[in-house]
C-alpha cells in the first residue's frame, strides 16, 4: 500500500445555496369602489389599507410598475391630513416619486406613484424594489394617520382618534380620458361584443313577437270620440231592429250633432235658463 493510497479522500466543500427570491404575495382584487386608473397608472390590485388611505399595485401604458398610495375620502377632506401627505411625499427621494397629482385639487384625493420597480425577472432585486416601494407608501399613510409618533409622557385618558376614520372609502378621483375601452383585454372585448349582439337579437325577437301577437287585434270598441275644430262631434249610430209590438222605424246612418257649449232644456232643444244657486234652498 502506497502513501497516496492511505490518504483519505477529500470531499468537496459544500457550496452554500443562494437564498431564493422573496415570494411577494399577489395583491387583493380591486373593489367596485376603487378607481380603475389614477393619472397614467392603471390599478391592478390592493396591497394594503388603513384609515388614511390605500396602497395599490399599478402599471402604466409603457409597462412600468409602481405602488400607488391614495387617500381615503375622510382624510382627503381634512386640510391638515392633506398637508401631512404632501410633507411625507416631499421627504421621499426624488427618484422614487414617479408621479403625483396637484395638491391644489381640493375636491380630489391626493395620490402618489412610488417606484422604480423594474420588470420581474425572478431575481431578489425586483422583490426588494417592490418591498421598498410598499414600505415608503406605508410610511406616507402612517404620517397622515400619525400612528407612529412616539408617546410623550405617561399615557392618560382615552386614545386619540381622528374624526374622519370611519370614512374609509377611496377618495374622489378624476379619470380623463375615460378608461373604457382601453382597459379591456382582447377576451373582454369579445365578451362585450357578444353581449351587445345578444341584446340586439333579444330586442329584435321581442319586436317580431309583438307584431305577430297584435297584428290582427280588433279595433277598440267603442271608437274614441274626437271633437272637430268646429266643436262638433260625429256619433255613429248602429241600426237596430225594434222589438215585436213596438212602432217606429230604426234609425241608421251617422248623424252630426253640433255642440255649441250652451246647455239646452231636455225635450225642447231650447237653451236652458241659468238658475241662481240660491234658488235651490
């Protein structure tokens, strides 16, 4: 046995495995009350919410991803809360603010798009960018809500609560141009086209059925009496056969009875004399 044969085999050192990329959970679906678009960003889902606002996953027309922080209707109506939102956005790095609306729009909720978030290539860098953008959005909403201000002194009395915390619907927004039909995918366009065609066929079928049902309908009996401009009415009298034992001849043919609006005395045809209402007593 040689010296080389007595040496133990050297095992290769274990190469540490690279940590897998962080698995970012998908955003929650949008609610009917959520805006489909703010500015140039289409909202794709909810990432978080509190009494001050919402965080949305968004993407613009060029495919650029971002996180949009938007105020609720309660916080958007409070001037002090709007100022805190603006101050928090101003504190962010300049390259992280992709877009925002004008703070002078007093009737609209303030929003800001935070990024940049590059295209997802499966690396952890993209996940980190998304997490950083979400954290910055949470910091903005927390600044509005003032829930991270450290306690000064001893805690006494009831907890502080904003008067607008119950108004948690998304704030007012304005979309121009309108999102329809740009927001529709090809499958949605086909579904919308088939729905419109089905509605048109149902309406046409209803019209045809109505025509078949009422084309042979009998006229109204008796026919409506329509006065002429000369204040005369044409009344059609149907000939009748007198009963047995009675005298007289049946009347037939239309007769025109002029009506002048002057009351007549029954049986004589002469104008009636107006009576004084006091004569009845």
